[in-house]
C-alpha cells in the first residue's frame, strides 16, 4: 500500500482488465472480489466517484480515493451529424486529441474506437495517416472512449444497449498497440465490463501478419482486414505495409485464423477510389483472391475525401458495377453507406489533433503548398 501511495500519480483503474484489477486489489491489501464490485460500478453504472459506490466499505472507498482514479479522456468536442452520427474529440496529453465515432442504426449502434494518436503506417488514402504519428494509447485511453460514449449516450450494459458493437477502426493500427488493445477488448467483452459478444467486437488491421496469429490466441473477437487492392504493386502503392507483409502472406494468416475459428468469417475492407482500384480488372483480381477464402466477405467503402488528398470517390456507376461483378461471382459483398461525412466522421476521415513525431505531416503540407504555388 505504501508503495502505491508513494507514487506521484494516482493509479487509473481503467488501465486494468478483470485479472489486472484483482491483482491490484491484492497488492493494496484487499480481497480480490472487491475488485469485481468496483468493476461493476465503473462499467455497468458508469460511476467515477468512489464515494457513490454504496456497497463498497467506507474504509476501502477512502483508500481508493487516496491512491486511485477512474480517469476517462476529457471531451473537447461532441458533434452530431444530420444522420445522427456522433463524433467526439477527446483530449489526451498536451497538443494531442483523438476522435471516436458512434453510428446509430435501426438494429444496432456501432462505436468506432481509436488505438493510437495518429498512425505510423502512412496509407495514402487515409486522413489519419496524413497527420503523422505521436504514440500508442493506453488501455485507459482506449476503453475510456467507450466509457465516455456510453455515459453520454445513456448506455446501460445488459439493458438499454445504445452501444451494441465496437470496432477498432478509428485512428491508428490496433495491432501495433497489441497489449493495450487486447486488455481494452477484454473489458469490452467481460460480463463485468461492457458485456459484448465476440462477434460484436471487431479489430481492423492493415495486415500485421505475425500479430494476427497472436491475436487469435489472445482473445475471441472478430477480424477485419484493410485490403484496398488485390495485387501487390497497387497495394504497396496505397499501403506501404504491403512491402513487409505482401498479399500472399496476409492471406495465409487469414486462412490460419479461419482454421482456428471455423465458425467465424473475416471482413475484407476495400475503399473504392476513382480510376485507382475500381475498374473491372481490379474486380476480377479481387474475385480470384476471395476464392481462396470462400466463407469471407467484402465490405466496399466509397472513398471519403479530406483536405489535401489526391484521390477521388469512384462514380456511382463504377461502384455499382464493381459490387455487381463480385456478387455475380458468388462473393458476399456489402456496400458501406457513408455516414457522418458532414462532420468529417466517415471512414478514413478521422484526424484528431496530432503532435507529429515524424516529418510526414510537414512533408504533406509542403507538397500541398507547392501544388498551390504551381497552380497559381
């Protein structure tokens, strides 16, 4: 207890999954089951004041108040789109903020959660990548996004579920922040956390192959893969990570995932960009690839523009033709409806506020300025 109290910074209980919280309570001289009492208050009742935890003893409440906090990110901005989509700008540390998006639909409510401040992968068609990269988010900063959204939306676990699904598809590459993301997803899934089923928690990756294998052993969640091209040359141009983990290696990892989890499917995300990856030959390449994973599905995403991008959204006729070709070939294909684009909350538009530790954002601004100069 003295060791914990001596710390200059209070311990944020949002950083612990159930096992970690039980271990912490043992460390401060308390029975492990007390951790589960507190955990229920945090995630079911969305309570951040220890004094309001009425079935916790007064002495323990005082101890927790002294050495602990329940510290969710601070809301800097909450915008609501005309279609009901919410976007929160959440403050991290000095100069940094991340974005979290809630998408309401008639039968479900999906929360899109960030895992990093910025992103190091530099995919050219993504606004987050253009911001550069600062750091990984802590477990508390990841699960804290769900906590903030649940609190503001009036979500009640196991009763009034405003949040029925969570997707790790916000800012950053989740597998690059493996341990913190897995702990946060354990809290999303835990009955004493947000109690979501495995099929309702989805991690989206650009294709970090060794960590896909590691993820399948660590936790039971759904997997989505950002593909965006079905040949290596184009995918490498769009997604530099393909140099390290080309499509053949990525597909092999996906086949291993399916072998371990035969009742599950994988969603392949494919953003359609005008004249880049939306032509008939691209559809044929994707069909050939998907035949190696016949139980999986493709989610087509119309490109969502952002300032400074060189890409454009595909024409509606090309999008329809692309989807029709896949469906006629027997590939289960869905077209994602663009949501929240009037508040820059659509897929690929999340930017936040990133104190860039790379030179990427400065280089992009320089190219934009040079382009404007040449245009004049």
